[in-house]
C-alpha cells in the first residue's frame, strides 16, 4: 500500500456488547488522525521518517541540485533545508521550493510544508500532471498536520488536473473519511476501484466507510475481497475483526487482531488491534 491507511483514518475501535446485548457505539472512530512519525527539529533522522515522497516522475523540476537535495531528505533533513534555502536565494525556482517544503515536513513541520506545497502547485508553470503530484503531496502533509479539510481541498485540486488517478481518488476518499463524509469517500473509492479493481487499500477504506454508514454486509464484502487479494494485509484483518465482533464473533475478532499484530507488530494497525484486544478482554463493563 502507498501508506498506512489507519494512520490516515484515525482510531477505529470495536463495538462491544452492552449489558442488554446491544452493540455499544464505536468510540469516535473518525477522531483526528495521529500524525505520522517525522524527524525531530534538531535535524536528527527519526527511525522511520514519513514523507509524501518519493517524488517520482512526473516531477516539478529536474537537475543535479534537485536530485542532491531530494537525496538528503531521509538522512539529513536539516541539511536539505539549509541547501534548499540557499538555493532559493540564488534562483533555484520550483525545485528548490519543493525540496524545502519536503524538508519542513521531515523536520516535523507538516503544516508549513503543506502550505508551501499547495502554493507551489497552484503557481507553477509545470505540466498538469507534475502539479497534480505536488497537490497530492500537499494533501498528505495536511493529513499529517491533522487538517483533513485542507487536505480535501488539495486533493480536489489535484484531481482537477488528473481526474483518473486512482491514488489521488483514494487520498481524497481517505480525507473524506477523516471528516466523517463517508458517502463522499465511497464515491471516490468506487471510481478508484473502477480504475484498478485490485487495490486492496481502496477496498479496506470503502469497507470502513460502509461500516460507519451501518451497511455491514457491503462492508463485509469489501473486506473479504481485500483479504482474498492479500490475506496478510494487517489493515484488512483489523477491519474484519471489527466486523466479526459486531456480528457477535469475538473469537474470530481476536484471531484477526492477533494475526494483524503478528504480521506487522510495529504498525498502526497492530497498535489499534492491541487496543481492541484489551477492550475485548475488559468486557462490556470496561467503563
């Protein structure tokens, strides 16, 4: 998958039976998403820096300085920022601004980086597909900054330039879910799956949106399809566990969550699965 889905859509905890046997409401499943890990402000690299990169073609610029600056981002974001800032002062243009924006994100300043990326994409004279790519990166950075409304705007601008891009449709669908706009998300994910029916990330997201609309059978169909495509997808297993628990199968839910943890113990999906297991163990009187 292009990125960790659950880091984008926020906490998705299970519903446990109340004392009367009814299902309790899910605890705020669309809370503001946790910010992905970024490098600290002192310039030391985090273990797993999260950037809206690699900036693969079509790129906003070309040239040796651009390549050098981009290559510094993961290991030396502070150095990349200094390099880009000096390059801007000497007329570095779009490439320098792009690299400085990404360096801001790597240094833990996604809001500043997102604003720079969106301004760059709006004002550049580069080709439409390259500008769409930058708007897409701005969308990801706004999500890192827990601003899904601004992320949605950036994704919409990206799609205006590149309307048949499945990645961009999935990104806007993700932001719509984070805003609680589940049917808007489903519309985007439907189109993404028309373009690429084997995108299990889109299926998992659409399944989550259907679940939040209380369309459990549609949700189940999407999650089952995603697991058919990739039986070892932790996000799909996490979501299937939620559906199993809601259908009164706590043993099946436990098995899915334990499998998600085993497959990728350091992932967001594993962390959420662990929280769900703790709630399952606590039982309906946990509060």
